[in-house]
C-alpha cells in the first residue's frame, strides 16, 4: 500500500493509518499492527490517528523541520581539493 500527496497538497487519511500500522512495534521490534489493520486504524478519530502519526514522524526525525535542523548542524562536506586523500 503506497500513499501519495493529493492534488491539493494534502496527504490521504489512509497514509496516516499506514504509518501507524508500519511503525508501532513491541519491545522486540515486531510490528504490533499489520497492513490488514489499516482499514480498522483508519476508523480511529482523526485527531488520534494524526497525533500518533505525527509522534512517529517526530521521534524518527521525519518532520519538515528535521531535515533543516540536520543540515544546519552538519559539517560541510569536504571537496576534492581539501588536501585529504
């Protein structure tokens, strides 16, 4: 199951349910939900589903601001004429 951004720039609701189903794991790293659970997860109140998905994205550094923060805090990549081999 893949999700794409709609023409108006929003993410389809099932994408949030898919993120939740694929990213919530138990203490051993096993998925708690399967792809078959997506339709049921999609029935959760929208705020709860979105809060869970946003928490997952935040914890994993996958928010829009995360890439900017990483770039800001990263060292510049040396060029070929940096003098190192």
